């Protein structure tokens, strides 16, 4: 999954989604035992946002605000 955002609020939503779906547990930090049962469904490929290079911005000024994030979807198999 590759997502390009053009606004900081959009990027924040994507960043939080990747963080939530990329972690195994979403219980509050103070919880002594995990009760959520959440498993990671994404493997984040870009730890930091990828911004366009200066040469690309010079050629295409609208690319200035673009931010790219990438993740790999982990396949889930129903085990019963």
C-alpha cells in the first residue's frame, strides 16, 4: 500500500493508521496485560515520510507538498 498525501492533516491520519495497524497491541500503555487481541496487519516500509527532491520540486512546484508513506499488507489466514 502506497499513500501520497498533500496536506498535513491527511498525513497525520495516515501516520496514525499505519502506527495502529502496524503494531501488535493497541491496549493503553498502563495496562498490565493485553486484552485487545489485536494483531499487526501492516508492515511499515517507510519509517519516515518521503518528500520530493529539490530537483523534482523545481520541475514541478505542485509536488512541494506531497508526502509518501508505504506499507506492506500482511496476509491473514483463518486458523481454526
